[in-house]
């Protein structure tokens, strides 16, 4: 009887993972596609349009890390040279609306 219950438990676990697997695969493919398209966008341009005012927001310049407060010149969505953190957004200089990092899903 014990063997029967353990076999049933294993079968239910297997069925659960087989039902869940397509959802996980689609979710990871969607995230990977969004990140890849964001990376291609960043490779092709030095500025992105602001969603608030429409003015271009430069992605190259002086920025301060939000985690360690280190100030550096360079690409806005690159990792900090000190702590390695990547900013999730940058503010527009004109209106202050946040511009989301296109490589983060």
C-alpha cells in the first residue's frame, strides 16, 4: 500500500510539472525576446524619446549610481564600475518622467 501511495504522489508531481512546463517556457522566451529587442534598440541609438514630453533623452553622459553614489561618465544603462548595479530607469532632464531600461524585463 505504501508503494502505491508513493507511486501516486510521484505521478501527480510529474503531471503537475508537465502541465506547468509550457507556461514556464513561454514566459522565459517572452522575457528573452524583450531583453534582446531592448539590447538591439540600445545598440542602434544614443538617445531614446521621453514618454512624457517627447524630447530625446541622451543615454551617454555623467551619471551617479543609485546604490553606491559613485559618479562616472559613460553609458547610462551600463553597470556601475564600483558596485556593478544597473539602473532600472533614468529621469528625463526636461520633465522628470522616468525612462525604463529597455534591457530589463
